[in-house]
C-alpha cells in the first residue's frame, strides 16, 4: 500500500497509516443514486414515447415558433409525438420544472424514452448530423395525414365526466347540491384524447 497521505481506495479516503477517515463524494453519490432512480421511473413511464413540452402562447413569438419548428421535424420523421402544452396546462408546467430540477429553460424541451434530449438547438443539431434519425429508428412510422376523428388532432377533448365545466355535482342525500372540482380533467376542463394517447 502506498504511504501517500489521503490515499483513496474504492471511494474511501485513507491516511498513510491505513485508517479510513471518510468516503469520497458520499453526498454526491447519494444524490446521483436518487436522481438515477427518479430518471429510471420516467424512463419506465415513457418507454417508446416522444414527449415534447411546448407552448401555444404566441405572445412570446420565438418560443412559439421554435415549438412549431420542432414538432415539424418529428412530423417529417413520421413518428407519433405526445405534445404537452405548458401554457394550456399548469400541471405540465410543474412537471417540466420538476424534471429539469427548477433550472431555467426555454421551450420546446424534448424527452425520448424518458431521457432528456434538449431544447430546439440541440434537437436541430442532432437532426442535422443524422443522430436524431438513429434515435427514432425504434419508433413505428405513422401516417401523418390522418387526423384523429375524436379530437381533430388537438390531443385533448372536453372532459367526459363534467363536460368541460370542471365541476362534479355532489348530493349528500339532501335537496342541497354542492359543486366539487372534477378530478378527471385539468384546469381548462380538458382531458387527453383517449384515442390519441392509446
């Protein structure tokens, strides 16, 4: 064994006498293991899916145009994309912030098989060098000219349970009715199209 003070062996910090005085990067390794588990959960939930977080808010023109541009790239590759509009749904906005650990981000943001690919510049670069095509080889090709008959290609429909009112009626066996928030839809009274999401 070398006599260098502070020698590291298998992640341990060891003195010149051979005593273990600490573990290198223990906190960092613990955080990495936690983040790895969280990333694995996303990968399991989104296996064989392409998720693109976008915004339909045209007030920020650049972001809105970038989102349309990236969706167009996937359209040209003829693969099915699940668009998550952070402007239309507060839950998608919170979800994206959670996934990016609260870091500043621009839209769009792309995830393939649960793994973060990046923003418009990154996806555009991957497309230019042919890497995106390789990443999309496992995804079945779809006929992009067919529009869903249920949602018209918007991916969302008015809530089936509350009709888009965002309320469900509650009657406690009295003549009095109370309106409760519907749990089947988002804050806009919409729910994902069951035909498109299947």
